[in-house]
DNA sequence: AAATCGTGGCG
DNA sequence: TCGCCAAGATT
C-alpha cells in the first residue's frame, strides 16, 4: 500500500470501528487483569460462550491476588465446561507470577507479557496494545482472515513460520495513537463483517480497500491446510454405585481433561492383548473385570451393559464412543490403588466435571 | 514442528 | 451426521 492508501484505510477502518464497536463486559475499562482474563477465555472460544463465564469468574476471583491464592478445585469448577483446561491452570500460574515476580504490578510490554504462563504472541499483543498502548499487532484468526483478504496474502496461516509475513504486513497499518482500538477493530470487523462464511465486506465503506473483494476472490482467503479428522476411540465407562454414592475417577494431572473427574473409564484398546482382533462382548466384560483387578485391585460384581445408546463426544483430535456399563464392588473395597473416591450427590456439586461426563451422567440417569 | 488440548454452533 | 469454525499456547 502507498502511504496515502494506507492513511485512507486507517481512517475508514477506525471510523467503522467507532460506529460499530461492540459493547462487551471486558471493554468497560482497560485494567490488565480484566483484559487478560478475557483474552485467555477467548482463545479458540466464541464471545457468546465466554460472557457468562467471564462474569462468574470475575465475581469469584475479583483480583489477581484472589486468583493466585485460589484452591485448584474452585478454579476448575469455575472453568468447568469452557474447555482447554490448561488455560485455567496457566491462568493461576501467571497470576502467581504477577504477584510473586512482579509484586502485583503487570509487565507493560508484549515481550515481558509473553513470559507469563498461557500468554503467547497473540495474547501479549492484545494486552500490550489495549492496556498499555504498545504499537504491536494482535494476530488471531480474525487478523489472518481480514488481512489475507485485504492484501491477498497467500501464505498458509497454519504454518507458524508465516506469522511474520502477517506481522510485517499489519504493523505499518496500525495507527500509532490507537493501537488497542485498531486490534479490537480487527476482531469486531473480522467476526461481524469479514466472516468465514457469508462475509458482507461489500456492504461497507471498506470494500474498495479489499483487493480480494475487488477481484472476486474474497472466499479464497485465508489459505489454510485442512486438519485431520478426529480419530475414533472406543471406551467403556463403569458406573459403580454404593451407599457411599458413585465411584468417580480423577484423571492424571497432564493430558486430556487433566485433573477432571469422570466415571471410571477403560479404553477398549487397553483390553486387547496383541493383534487388533475384534473382541466379543462376553470376552470384553471378562477383560474389564481383569483390568480393574490388575490395575486397581478392585473386584467388580454384577458387571453388565446399561441399556442405553453409547455416548459420543468429539474433541479436537479424538472422537470418543463410550459404552456404559454398571457394576458393584464390595463396600469395604480398598481404594488405595484407585485414583478416585466415592462421591455423594452433594459432593459432586463441588468438583469439576468435563462435558463428556455430564453427557454420560445424563444418559445413565435417563434410565 | 507436528500434535495436543474442549466445547458449542452452524450450514 | 459431518466438517468447519471460534479473540491460540504448549510441548
């Protein structure tokens, strides 16, 4: 873009923002704690989903000090259902960093912000520009879409190496007096006008600036390679009830659904010995009993299928199909080798369960 | 550097 | 039902 072109674009773009700017809870002021929290929640998550979580989280943890001192159980419970749970753990790590390493005063540059847990290049740019006026791009999916279409940038946005191409293209377009507004304008324009499907760029004053719109190639951008589809995984969930309540399993502290609680789960794959021979239902039940004995020292009784449809749940890279079983165990069973415990209905309300567990419970309760 | 890590909405 | 998408970061 020529300098005069660039200036015309900036003027039109900021004018669009001044007229169409969304009024969002995290835009009430520019306190870093509030902006940071919103940016973490908004990673890969839509505004509509985030709003109620944001309000609840702020009410529960009003300051960075409150968050740094929060019990993990309450932290996860407040995050329950939002997904990508490492965000919640990193949120508290970063809160502790701010309190302990920065004496409760937020670092004010994108470079320093990136040292905090869970803050990468996008989030650092967003906070630095919005809260501290740093002239730096905040390159998210919206930015990739808007600027690939504006400038007809052919670089594959999936390849991290290409991020610098966008960085270099966007940086000179940022008005030096309004970097935070510019980045937020990109988000609003990207999510309301320059959308993935049914974009309406042509209805705005910005249309003349969009090179891809001018030549009818708007929908050819951004260029991105396709992702692999979720890999199918078969599991069994064993619903075990006693006078103490239900037996729930706490997942490991790393990996999928880390630290969350579900019915005891067994991957069908872990029941096979050698080759991928399909097991008959009878044989599967026998092996599940053996598995509980070997892995946890627990003896299952009355193991049988629950007569409901299997529960399916799609993650980013996995598709779970879960067959529900029910069983009992002796009430004096030793749980020393089982990573979980009995939960009464009241106790269940206090702990964080992933959506897939809620689905399973709902399916089981539909009997 | 490719894989991992949730969930809800929409065509 | 399915594929794609939504304010990415971490390993």
